[in-house]
């Protein structure tokens, strides 16, 4: 099952990339939501090969996932690969420069079943596909709005001679 959405952001591509590559913020936000994360690589700088073991509750059961960055091209794209017992996932985040101060974030998620149970789960999810697509698009739009808010805060803070502060990652944002 594939999902795709894009959002235009009034911020430079480099800023957008730096925000989506801020793994510490995403890890912190995930932990606040009850997700357990553990880095399983030894890389000192972000790049291909960064990987995590992820544990989360879904439909009343603890699920385990291994996620790895398979592509890291500044400032254009980050791709993640994920594997769980039942699924293989690919999350692709691509940034396109629209103008010097504008960029487009294109988010694509592809979930493929690895087991019969996962295949049945995806078949039942396809019945509510329009609702899932709408939810995915809303999360991407919310995340894009949060990125713009962070950029505007950083820009106004820099203009006023005040060091810009990190904006909190809001609940309900995609990531």
C-alpha cells in the first residue's frame, strides 16, 4: 500500500533538510509518545547506515521495527527502510527547490506485507483507504506548517539579535 503527499513550505531547502535530519528531536518526540528507540549503529555523523530498533504499541500489541537510513543526500532527500515481523516499509522524504526561499517536501510511504497476516491487514486497510490517505495528507500538511513556523521563528529571532530557539515538535505532526 502506497501513500504520497507533498507540501510547499516558505523556507529554503537547506533549512527543511536540516529539520528533517534532526534525528534527536524526532527521537525525543517519539519517546514522549511512548515509543521505545535504541540506536544500533556506531555512526558519529548522520548518513546511510544509521539505524534504530523501535518498539511501539499498535492495536493492543507491542510491535518491533528495525529502521535504517538508506539514502542521505543533503539537501535533497532522506530515505528510510523499515522491517518488522509482518511488513517491509520504505519512507522517502524528498525536497525540491521551488525558489530561493521556497521548497516542496514530498513524502512517500510504501508498506509491503511479508506474511499472510500482514497481507490480510493491508487488504482490510484498503477498504478505508480514502480515510487513511486523508489522514496521511493532513499529517504531512501539519508537519509542513510546523517547519514554516520554526523557520519564521528562527528568522525573526535572528533579525532581532536573539538566538533562535527550537520550536517544539507538535503532537499530530507527521514524522
